[in-house]
C-alpha cells in the first residue's frame, strides 16, 4: 500500500510503499493489519543488522546516459541537454520557458527521499544578462519552488535566492561578486531548507532559508506529489544560446 511521512500534519516527500500483513475474513475479504486504521506493527526485518545505511549518491555525469533517478518535467527534453558536449559535465541549454511555466523547461531533477539531507552541485555558467539564469531548485510545482541561481546583475555575476509561494515572491541577492564557477548547497531538515553558495567549495555563505511547509502537498494542493531537487537553466522568455555546465550533483542523507 502507499503511505506518506508527515511533519506536523503536512508532508512534502513523495508517497512511499509500505508492506503490511494481510489476512482473509470468513466472507473472503482481505483485512490489512487486523483492521486497525492506526497502523502499528513490530517484527524482524530480513537481513537487517539494526543499522540503516545512509544514502550518499554523487553523479559526476561521466556516463553516456542519465541514471534512472533523474526526471524531466512533462516531456523529454533531449534536445535541451547533453552529456557529450563537454566530457564529465551535464550541459543544460537555457530554455525560454521558466519554472513557472507549464512548458518544456530545461529542468533535470531527482526526488527528495529524506527529510534531512544535503545537496551540492558545482556549476559553470557565464550569463550575459539578467534574463539568463541557472542553478538549483527545490521544486513542488510551477507555483511553489525555491530557486538558488547564478545570473548577471548590472554586468556582474551574482547569486540570487528566489522563493515563490503561490502569488507571493521574494528575492535575496548575494553580497559577493562571483566568477563563472559556483558551488550551490541546500541543507534540508524536517522543517526548513537552508541555501548556501561558495566560490571555492571551502567557504560557504548563507543566503537564506525557508520553511518546508510552504512546499507541502497540503499547501500546494496540486497533482504533484513530493519535492524534486533539480538543476535548471532559463532565459526567462528571451532567445538565448546560454548553456549551464553542471560538473556533479551530490545527494547525501543525514538521517
């Protein structure tokens, strides 16, 4: 059966598969967990030593194709990304469509599987104007997402944190001027997302945080289920030849 894990009666992770004992009643109906609505069960797990292995997955984009953990939105966008244009990088061409649009946005992401986790990406990107942006997003749906990205502000590269919740939107601009290489980090807990960036993967700067409840299924009220953590590039409705190069994507469970 399918279930969810909630935080204060809200959930932002996707549905999970749950195995439960089933018996058959005298009139041939299946009875799950003795018929209790509140399910509790104990028992041994096969080949379980009492320790749950934490997930640490780093994709260096050195294969011929993307792994099965990666998804695009709505349709395939094979003409908008490449694993061969630059060896060891995922190249994503900026789309005119944005994360707000129900369109062929240049987005490649994976599910958030753990409440407490870190995500780190290394990005190489040279935006020429304020329309071109690329970065990392916490994505619920096109009306609810948090975007950490590199763009060009008045001729210099800046990191911006955009938080969009329904018809409300805010942006925070970094104090530091960046080159074309930047590291983005998102630290997730059950209640919050924290957003950081670094020019050298040594010194990280906090640009802001927000509550996970803003992107929960109960708030979003959409057919999407579960948060995505993904890479994207857009030119915000303008024609552009900009390409974002992602060197790696690290996902690490902290639970």
